[in-house]
C-alpha cells in the first residue's frame, strides 16, 4: 500500500500507530495531500512542519516503525523474536521490489527486479 502511495505522490500526514491497522490498512486520512512537484520533505500536516516525521520521503520508515511497535506488542504472546525479526528485516527489500516494479510499469519499462541484489 505504501508503495502505491509513493508511486502517485500521496502523503498521509499522520501515519502513526493508531492510524495503521493490524491488517496494514491506514485509517484517519486527515491531514493528507498530494505532491504538486517532487519534494520528499513536503508534509500536509502543519503541526508536523518542524520535524516532518510524516513527510512524503519518510512514509516507508514511518510504516516500518509502526510495524516494530506491533512486533513489540506481539512478542509477549509468542516469546520468540526470530519470526518477528525476519518479517521486519524483509520489509525494506520487499517494499523496494514492489516500488521499482510499479515505477517500471508506470514508465512502460520492461525490467525484472527478481534477480536484483538486495542491499
């Protein structure tokens, strides 16, 4: 979902833990906005203008931080960090693959990222 947002220039504005469901869906879309021109530091949230935590260029990291908080909540139930760490560690690579595939489709490029090395 975040990759779709980044592809079209959508900025949530307050993507904190209470606005992201366990299903990965985001709720409470106020304030939100769209990039007029590419500006990774832009945020529609005037109360976030100083720190810009929820700026366009930080949405991926904000969602990952939310997932870490969810993992911290789940940990006492399963008492095993390994599966949680594996999921969290795979997030960035999976996001990048989906994002680049969508951008290639948007630009009508036929490029496969399945063989791309993970960094």
